[in-house]
C-alpha cells in the first residue's frame, strides 16, 4: 500500500493493527514473527508511518486472526460500504478502491450484466448467508429489495444479503451495465 493519498486507510491500519495486537496479547516482536515481517515494520505501521504491500497486510491479518478488511476499514464502518483507497500506484489515476466486503463460506461468482431500458430481473431469495455486491459501470439501475429501493448510477455500488426477494430494474433511458458478485 502506498501511503500517498491513502491517509485515511493508513490511520485505520495503524489503529486497527495496534487494537487487534493488544486484544491478542501479542508484543510487536511476536506479531512480526507470526506475520513474517520485521518488527520495525510493525512499529512504523502502528505509528502511521509505514508503507506496506497488500500481501503484507494479508500476512498481518492472518497473524492476528482477522481479515484484510478488518485492518483497512474504519473501525465503525460497515463492511458493506467501505469506499477507501487501499492502494495508489506511481501514476495519478492508478488506484484500487475497496468498496465493500461480505462474508463468504463456499463460493464467489463474478457476473457481467447488461440490462436494457425497461427490462428487469426478478430474483428468488437465496439461503441465509448469501450476499451480492454490485458495481454499475454504465447507466443506472434500481435495486428493489425488502429494505427499500436503492438507485445506483454509474460508479455506485451496493452490497446486500440476498436471502430476500429482490429485483434489478433499468428505469433509465440508456442501457445499464454492472458487475455482480454473488457470494455464498
């Protein structure tokens, strides 16, 4: 993770690593040993000064018994709406934004959808524990579900449990394209 432009995430990582390390009753040395990184990296991370790779964060999460998302998200943020820059490349427009996360036990499916104007998809409820994450890349859709309708436009995302009746509807005047990730 490059620190430039990711101050929020760096602050979250700093506070979260320290909080989870203390909760696990680990010293900085013990955590570094478990994660396979240097003690100096742990010290600098907790001080908000380190530059660590995404893989390094994965190793830290494993060593602490938490998820990658637990380390990079704001402590009070719901995992269904994280919206944090977690990586920034050397070029200005090279970024990775972690939008949302849902628990998974068995399977994750990636779908590319196109929904023409006036068309809709009506889904049947999935078993409890299933979720979907949507990202609209073109146009707009309305997601109708038990908790109310959600309007998504280009660049918007939504994560929600699918153990309910729901539908995707294109009420706009142009074709809609979106990515759908089904997680079970």
